[in-house]
C-alpha cells in the first residue's frame, strides 16, 4: 500500500518537472520586436531584452552577437 501512495505522489511531481523544462518552440516575431539588419539572408531582430536573433528554418530563435544588429 505504501508503494502505491508513493507512486501516486510521484506522478504529478514528475509531470510538473517535465512540463517546466524549457523546450524550443516556434514563435512569431512580436510587433514590439524590431528589424535590425540581415545575416546570411536572414532578417535580424531584437527582442524586449535587446537580444539580437534571427528565425532559423524551423521557426526557432537563433541568437547572435548583439553587435550584429544595427538598431539600438
């Protein structure tokens, strides 16, 4: 019986731990993100935290050096 109770308590904890892990997601460029130049034919953007990135073929953010972006 104790094993069943322990197992029942672990399932939600494991589910929460898995759900909290960061996983790459496809994103849309927010209207607040600004266009800041071009790198290898890809448009560079800056996000709210002023990090410079472009969207890769999978639609995921690929961060690059901030100096590559021409906007402030």
